[in-house]
């Protein structure tokens, strides 16, 4: 399972160490400034990323522990005051990773419970953030090839006519 320096395994171990270092630093910042809710959101994202990496490394127990801390952070601390459009997608992602870790450990009941929590946090289609409510872009002419829409002359055409 060992690879030469610079191989996939050594890069994953280095990434794990860097994530853990980032989490330690971010935890210290969050403790110093608990009212700065965005800092807790970043901490949660770092923890989720580390948990995903641990799953790739076949370490579901460690991933589950980290992501359980993330769920606790987002539901039982000052971070629970994050605006819903910020907190809920991060929390849904945490529950998704928690479900994957529980499933990898053979704890199907916990995996199912985490998936149910994740689904509760995801908005129904058309009720998400405004960018998700917009209709898809039309199949109109490529940018700069159609008539001007506001009466101003359009950009010069390029290439043959």
C-alpha cells in the first residue's frame, strides 16, 4: 500500500495533515470571535472536506467523528444562528458525509437517519436560492451576434459575414 514520495498516498497524508492544521487554526479563531458566524461556516467546510478525504482513505470511523463534530457545531453553538441559506446547505452536506461514513461502517440505521436529516434540509425544486429559481437560459444567438436589445449599436462582428 505504500507508494514512493509524491505518490497518491503521500499526497493524501499531506492533505490530511494540512486540513487538520487548518481546522485547529480555524477553531482558535472561532473561539476568539464566536460572534463572527462566517468563521464557523468555514470551520464546518474544512471539517467536511477532511471527513471526505478520510472516507477516501478508508477511515470511516475518523470521518464519522469529524462530521459529527460539524453537525454539533452547526446545530448547538453560535453557528446555529447562521442565516438558513448559509447554514442549511453546509449542514445537508455534513449529513450526506455522515451517511456515507455510517454506511461504510455497516451502521445502516445511522446512515438512513443521516440521509433523512439531509433531505429535510434540501429545499423543494423551485424554492431554493434565487439563482436556482431562474428559468434556464434560452438558446438565443451567441453573445454579440444578435440585434442590440436596448437600441444601442452592438459590438463589431468578427470573422466573415
